[in-house]
C-alpha cells in the first residue's frame, strides 16, 4: 500500500504535450494548424451568415447545415486555441475541471454531429421517397426538435464520462497526457484505479453512435436508391441523386477520419505516437474545414452570396 500511495496522487491539473515526439517542430506545426483553424472559423461563420440573410435557404437541409456549422465551431474551438498555445508558448498546463470540460465538449459535440447527419438523412429520405409530405413532416418546429434531440442524446451519452472519471478515478500515476487535448482514453490510461467500467462505457457509446448511426444512414440511402431507380428517365435519377451529393460527401468527411483514427488506435501498434495524435487532431479539423466548402460548391445561392460579399469588400478597398 505504501508504494501505491507513493506513486499515485490526486492532481489539480494535467500537462498536455501537444504532438508527442515532434516537440522540436511545434512552432512550424502551428502554421498549418493555425491556418486550418482560421479557414474553419471563417467558413462556418460564413455559412451561418449566408443562410441567415438568404431566405431561399430557409429550408430543413440548410437549417441542419447551420447546426453542423455551430457544432464544428465548438469542436475546433475547444481544441485548437489550446493546441496553438502549446505550440507557441509551451502552455500545456490544464486544470482538472478544464480538462474534463474539454473532454465533454469534444465527445459530446462529435456525438451531436453524428445525430445531425442522421437527421439530414431522414430529411433526404422524406424529400425523395415521400416528397408530397416533405413540407408537412420537416417543418421548422420539427427541424428544431430533431436538433434538440441530437443535443440531448449527446449530453445523455457523454455526460457520464467526466462524472465517472471524477468520482471513480481520483488518483493518477502521472499528470502528463501524451496528447494535444483531453481525450477520454488518454486520461483514463493514467488512472491508478480500476478503469474497466470507464473503458467499457466509452466503447459502448462509440458503438451506439458510430455503428448504429452509420447503419441507419446507410438504410435510408438504400431506400432512397430504390426510389430513385423507379424514376422514369436517367436525367431525373441523376438530378435527384444530385440533391444528396453534399450530404454524402459530408458524411464521408466526418466518418472516414474517425474510423481510420479508431482503427489505428486499436490495432496500429506499430504506428508512431505522433501519427496517432495528428490523426486525432485532423478528424476534429477536417470536417469544419471541408463541410462549408462542400455545401458552398454545390449550392448556387451560397456561391452567389459569398461572391457578392467579396465584391463589396473589393469595392470598399
């Protein structure tokens, strides 16, 4: 028992390392990471502004897109400012409560984002398979309720994670987290107590969210594809499938990096630690960067409004 108490302690804070193994390159890494964060913020704020002023975009799909923009801003802002602080000033110290709050925000809003993609799949299903009822089923109230349901599910699923750590794992054998942010498993592995319950709960939530949501989205697209194949002409089929293009791209942008990162984390024991951490940061940055671009490229009203803003800015200069 003497050894246990001598090694384990109850820390008031943790120390984040940034990108472990690449400490000498931190100042250079800040350039691409800072640039990507800036692009993510500008892109998502632009989406929110354009949808707000463009009344033709006051439709369910674009309200869901605004929800995605807010979620992406939360996800990127909950991690990138701290990471840049580590890169620039070596400010890796983070209080225990701040660490748990960051953990909650990251995992909760990633869960919410998956729920919004599921809601968007439902919107596409109704729009294509039952178009006459689309406006009556996907009302503004219904869209708001679906968004709140996704948020409630995220809080319900992820809320226990920091509480279980706070209540069940008060002692830690080290305070240095070999990561750039307070990811659940990175914190739990430092605990001295029995962390099996925490591990099982975390894996179960990951299964419920990623696997079940993916299956539900895939099932909706199977029904959409069947409905599209029943259309009379190839032109009608192509045009109808085109309305799903942005959503499909956004789904792949969100799920593929998470799946790759999870597989490497579980099975890629030969992969160097810096790659693990870089991938974990990329899957929080790639969707916020690419989602606005995907929808801007495929939405004429967003393109026109952005070009109009750029022209006004040029005239002012």
